[in-house]
């Protein structure tokens, strides 16, 4: 091994050891700073507690056209179902029976009126 190769190898080894030791030192300092901040926060919260955080505000996000249409459709269906649930079905049946009997009587009367004119 020559002088140049040994010199460059020594510089590389020394600089890498120096770089790694500085990097480790830097990481240790960052970790210590973080620990000191946490301890300071804990001690200040013991002496003077922080005010409680405000409750989150509610936020209403409007949907698009499709979502609005779906909501309107679901509202209509819910209204119809509610109307069907509270409807008096006996009254509906009585009304339908009355209508059918009126039509039947009217048809019989008209048939009776047409029968004598057809016999003539």
C-alpha cells in the first residue's frame, strides 16, 4: 500500500468516524430537547392547567344534485308510508263499497230505462 492510498484511506476513515459521532451527538441532543419540552409541559400543567379545548363545531356538508334527489325521494316515500300507516282502512273500504253500489244502482236504473224502450 502506497503513501497516497494510505493517506486517502485514513482521511476516509477519520471523516466517517467524525461524521457518525456528530450524527449520534445531534440525535442525542434532539432527544434531550424533546424530553425537556415534555417535562416542562407536564410541570406547567401541574401548576397552571391549560383551559379545556372548545367543543368541535358541527359542519354541514351539502351533497350534490344526486344526493339531494335521493334525500327528496326518501322524504316522499317516508311521508307516503306514514300516511298509509295512519289511514283508516275501514273507512276506505266503506267508501269503495258505497261508490261501487252507486255505480251498480245507476247501471241498473239505466238498464231498466233502456229495457222498456227496447221492447217497444
